[in-house]
C-alpha cells in the first residue's frame, strides 16, 4: 500500500476548442489505462445506445453530471483522478470558451503540465493560442500538444508536420520551456495509451507514456529556501513542556539541520535544530514536503512568517505588481479594500493602479481601456498594510502567487502572478 502513497503525482490540465475531442481524449485515457469501473462502462454503453450511436461514446465518462450530459454541455473545472503503476494523476478539465478564462486559470494554477488539443484539420486556432498564453502566463513547465483527429486526415505525416510548424511559430513568442507533440486519434485510441499501427512514421512516445515519464522533480525551485509557517506547535503536556515546532509546507529550497536561517519579517537569526515529520526526523527536506522545523534559539515566530536561508532572502515589499485574473462578476471598486493572501500570510490591500489589460488571444496590451470585467487579465499595482515576502512568480509559483478577497462578502475576487 505504501508504494501507492509514495508514487509521484502529476497534475495536468487539458485545454482545447469546443469540439477538439477533449472529453473523448480523457475518456480514452481512463478507459485504455483501465481506470474505469465496469458499472461506469455499462452506463456509458447504455447512454450511447439510447442516443442511437454505433460506438461507445467515451466522452460521456467525463461529462460527469447526468443532467449536464443530457443538455450536452460541460461546466466549471472538473478534477479527475486516475493512476497507473508508474504515477498518480489529477486532471483539471477546464472548459474552452473565452468566458471561462478564470476557470482555466484556477484549474491550471497548480499543474505540472498542460495538454493542448489541436484538430489536425483546422490547425492552430485562436483558442489554441489563448490556452497556450494562459499556460505560459501560469508558468506551466511542460506543454504536450496533441494533434487529434489524425484518422480524419488519413493519418498523414504532412498534416501533423504542418500543425507542428504552425504551433512552433506561434510558441516562439511564449515563455514555455518544454513543448512536445503527439499525433493521436482519441476516438480510435491511436497513440493515447496504445501505440498506433496507423502511424508507423511517428517514433515518439504515446501520450500516456509521456505523462508517466516526463521529469517533474526539478520543476520545483530547489535553490531559494522558503518555508512559510502555517502553525506553531506547542504541546501542553509536561513531557514536551519546552517544545516549539513550526509546521508548514516547504515552498522552495532544501533544508538541513544546522542550516543558518533568518525568520522574516522580524529578521531574527537562528539555526535549524531538527526537521521532523509524522514518521520521525529527517536529514534533509525540500519542496513540496510538509514538515515541522525546530530552531536552536527561542525566538518569536508566528503564522505568516517565513523561515529562509540567511544569505538568500525574498523581496519584502508593500507595493506589489502582478498580473491579475479578475474572477468576480462585479468589477473592482475604486479605492476598495481587499484582503490579500500570499503563502500563509494575510494583509489588507488596495488596488493603486491598473497599468494595462492584456488581450488574451494575441498578448497585445490594451492601454486605453482599463475597465476590468470578469475573466480579464491585467497588470496591476497594489499597496498592502504590511510587507509581503515574495519572489517573482517565474522563480517560484508558491511565493509568487496571491489572491484577493472581498472583505465584505469573503468572495475570492482575483488571482495574481507577481512580476
């Protein structure tokens, strides 16, 4: 059992235009990797027959809710879990339309990888560009472009090469480190889990093989040590009378007992005495592990503080600039106060300036119109009541992201990537 718990987890997000076959692809992944239960399969067969289809519609596996299926629409972000002997997976399946930009930002914010579907007949569309821009903005380290519906272009290598060329030309403008291309037919299962007999010209791995083997261990920042304190552990028993542990999840770097550390924002210095987890003491710990640290000196540390290496510190700023995706149906109110949450830290903040809005299809800046609506992405400046401990988002996705919460309603109104 423990081997299952220890398996590496890959989170990926899927994106594609409305009829690019995203639901069929996810259905095919779940079905061919044997992650589906018999009764689910029977249900799907019955529904397919009811609709008069001559094949089992795998897309029904992922179109989840019964009434949603019957209306034929897909909504919000659906998270799906499956596992193979090599890895565990979480799929954040997000709708493709422009009015769902915020759903895509939410679903993709923690992803290691984005699967972007392109119809082999249509090539790179506006939506392909938009999804790739969001993946680049969210600094998703790996992108796999699945050129789907190869069966409708007679499995032609030329058709595949043409899409690869188009996409590479567009992606040159983006900040994506690793892009791979797989020609597939989700409907017939070519190159999804099983290798395709119809495309012997393609020598690369199948989609599932790529998902199972792509190296994600080094996607975390192991250079800058960042430990946001979530809670202080002070047992009330006599046995542990003097114990003070600081629990949290490492957001960057590698920690070892004996390391010289500084607690921010106070600036007090100490050394790490011990690093423990539920299973005992550790010789070293790194992102994204959850651990408890104890320090050699008794200094005042509370939730929201950050324990960092003395010679490598984050920015401490009260004026923060970030790319913001507005999540709420009401626009930001001028001079309104918001709660800002960043790692385990919380402060109050005010939006000082909206510098420009971004055209999410072309990456162009819109400088003359600064009215923010739901799903808009804009570059903004806020002023906070106390300094935030931040890194640029492209260096560290944990310390470089924040959310804004409306004080009156407690709604999360915006998510941001610090520049």
